[in-house]
C-alpha cells in the first residue's frame, strides 16, 4: 500500500532496463520500492526515457521469442481497462495495477519483457539486480 511505501516497510528493488532495439537509447538502472504496482513501474521506466505515458502496455515472461504475447506469465493494462468497464477482448493477462513488482521479480536475474505502445512496439528487457 502507499502507506507501507511511505513508512519504509517496503524494500527497494533495482532493475536493469535494456532496450531491445539498441539504437533507441542506452540501458538504465532504476530503483523502486518493491511494493509498487507494475503500472507504477511502467510509468517510471517510460519517464526515464522521456516518453509520453499515454499508451497501453504489458509485461511478458517470454523475453526471447517473438511470441511473447503468448507468454504463460503476462500482465497487461487491457485487463485493468476491462475491469473498469471498457469493451475490449480479454487477453488472459493479469492486472498491472494490482500486481506488485515483488510478486513478479522474486530472484536476482529474473527478467520480463516490457512492451509499451502496441503500435510503435517499444520493448525493453527488465532484469532484477
């Protein structure tokens, strides 16, 4: 919760954020409280690259293939939008707003693919340090 984050009950987690298209920008290291949501992590990553946060996004467990949308482990903003009443096709993904980073990256070296803007397909590998 926000109260836990502000009171210091949460630990910080560090991530290496690596663009899949190396021409785009260089990798960055970010630190966030482990109790924040994937939504907040996405906003932090996008902000680090000075990109407008006005697009849908997701986190996917399959970081190696081009078929990441079929990942068994996936979290997408579409799920939250459907729960909020938008008429969208379900993707089978879990919520980015209700999932905390500590529940996804449990070990050092765990990786997820972060896809931002399904039109432009901006992709990063997010690895826990």
